[in-house]
C-alpha cells in the first residue's frame, strides 16, 4: 500500500518541480535527510512560475473537486501511516 502512495506523491512532486521550471530529477533530494524538509517546505509555500516555462503553459487553477480529492487523499494517506504506526507499536 505504501508503494502506490509513495509513487503518487513522487509524481506530484515532479509536477510541482516543473511548476518552478526545474527538472524532475530534483525529487531525488527527498532522499536526503534535512534537504527533504527544506525542499518540501519550498514546494508547498512558494508559488510556481507565472508564465509558461520549459514544461508547458501555466496550469489552470484547481477546481473544487480537485481540491477536495487532494484533501481526501492526504487524509487517507495519514490514516494509513497512523495505522502502520499503531500496528508497529503493538
């Protein structure tokens, strides 16, 4: 179950890097402790480029359905991680 979730979030991170006009290979920075927290903080809090970049035009704004879906998936991922943690403690 963790492999599909990790793959999903890796692909989302690559798309977010493309919003910054950066290569998707920077996703490998997530494997380095401390660098991963810095990279994720930058990706979450900084807006991407405002103009079209090397990876295509600026994406359209998120729809309500897309936003709700993202929140639900994040909640489910947190539930899975909490469940795994609880199982490991028992």
